[in-house]
């Protein structure tokens, strides 16, 4: 078939509208997607491989299932039976999993198909995701560690990708690439069969365009029942310090989005919110993350230390220096802080902030970054991994030609709040529909 990219992309509405109701011919859709990948992916390197059986699978798929043949890209940290899964590392370059991760089993059971595996920073330990590039500026990083997942959606080379988030690894690339990315509540999606970083803070989550699709996606990937509340008006708290610490252009772009939300009566009330003991939350997240990362890598790391890239090696080395008593404090403080956070949010439905304080750095700058420089891009994100609460990023504009993300947070288990809020904003904005001209 011939694939008219412009018409194809113009028709890329929400997953629900594509794969339910008057669904377009699935084979044509998948063939067009494959042609786009063949034509464009060499520019951004979002995929490490493509499922060579997907067209045959599309011929057999049932339209009576939840996903009805939806082709889904999967981060190369998640086991897929019969498809090479490297965890972003040359150590596993020929690793062919015998079993699917539990989330992948749910996807297949619900009629989804694995389109291919997307690039990740090695073992998900970084924000760069080499060799993937940002579709909005090929001289810049896409973010990480789910960089291939976000870049593929942004360039129109996938309609849905599954990523992971331990310290911002879904939200960083989704924000930098101008797409929608959700870190659900901790435990909402199953982690069995996903290479671990920090078992106390690892989250599986979707990257797509439309927040309105997220409830369906969560259900299809194995989430417990998601309430269908459909809230349309919200009481909002602005995280003051996050705005103060952001670049001026980022802050102004996010504030324009908030003004729009107010003018459309989506926000009922605004207050200014400070997260108590914020630096302590960040500190204990880092302790827990690095200690558990070292635990997972210790045997292989000690034997093959010189074969790890410098930024990954630096993070694992940091975990080796964590004292047992500090790790125990981080574990014990977590439950207390979750309770306190929920109490402090009483009467507030949603917290808002910029997703990132800065735009995507150039690849050249990123190569010189040390671990402490990575923390600049995670400081608005890691507290919510530690607390386990839902956090969504949606595109809300551009700063100097690069996408800006709006971060939406709610209390533990209130994933519906962030989904509904994001959906309402996207009804009155079109930032989530933008695709870089070079991929049209």
C-alpha cells in the first residue's frame, strides 16, 4: 500500500477512536506504521528492533478485545517472549526471553500486539538514552530512560509505548519530546518480568498522546479497576518552589496553561502548596534507589565494572556506599511521608508544576554531564516515586522551540484525578497533537 504520512498523522486521533467504533483497516494501519518506521527511524533511533511477525498477527487478531489489535511499542527493559530484550546493555545483546513480562501477557490477552522494542538508557540508569535523538531537535537528547518510547510517539512512529519510571524515566522523555506520559500509583501495574532498578520505587506506565486513553490503557496492561469518575472541575495547588526553580520561559509557558485552565473553568480554586520536608523526600528516594540498584547489579558489576558506561558506573558505585542504617531510615520514613502527603493534600484534588526546570540539553552537553547534573532534571519528579503517588505529564506549549511539560499530581490511588484533569486540558488545547515537521 502507499502510505500518505500527512493523512495518516492527521487521522491519528485517540486510541479509543481509532480502535473502537469505526476502526480503520488494521492491516493498512500497521503497514503504514511500519513504512513510517522504515522511512524515519534512522533519524532518531527510537527502536532497537521491530516484531517481524506483526503483520501475520494482525491478520488473526480479534476485534472483540479491549485493544482490538492495537500495535504497542515496548521499552527494552521489559521481557517479550521471542523478541530480543537487551535492557539497553551489550551484556544482554542476544537475550531472548522465554516468557513475557506479566504486563505483556495482559496486553496480548487483551488483543494488543507488540510492535517493537524501544531504546532505553543502559539498565534504565540515566536520562540520555543513547543513541536516540529528540524528534524536535536532532541535536538534543530525548530524555530517559524511556527515551525511545517517548521519541517514537512524538515522531508518529508509534501510537502507544510502555515505559518505566523510577525517578522520572517516563515523565522526563515525555516532557522533552512533547507527549503524554503517566507514572501511575505504585503497584498499579505489574512489574514481574521487568528488569529491576529499585523494587521499592519502580513503576510501569504508558506514553501516548491523549490523556483520555489512559484509563483504557491501564486496564489493558493489567491495572486493578480504575474508577470512571469523569471529574471536570478541580481544586488545585501550585507547588511554589518548583515554579521558582524553573527557567523563566518554562515557568511562563506553564503559567499560561494554568491561566487557560482557569478561563475554561476547569480549575475551581487555586492555592499555593509547599511539600513538607521536600529535600528529605529527595534524599531518601536517592538512598533507596541507589542502594537497591547496587543490590541488583553487585555480582555482575564487581566482575565487569569497567564495561559499564561512566554514568551508569557512577550510579552503581554510589549505591555501594549507602550505609545500612540510612537505607533502613528511608524505608521507615516512606510510609509516614505517604500519610503526611495525603493529609496535607486534604481539600486539594490536584497539584501542578512544571515537569522539568529546563529544556532538553544538547547531546554534546549531555555527554559531559555527571550524575549530579542528572539530578537537575529529576528534582521535580523523584519525590513522587518515593511517595508512590500518580504523576502525569502533558505537553502545554514550547520554550525556544522545544516542548514544555505540565506535571499533574494527586494522592495515592487517585490516578483518575490526574487522568481526568489532563483530559480536560487537552479538550481546550492541541499541544498533544503536534508532530515535528521533519516527520510529516
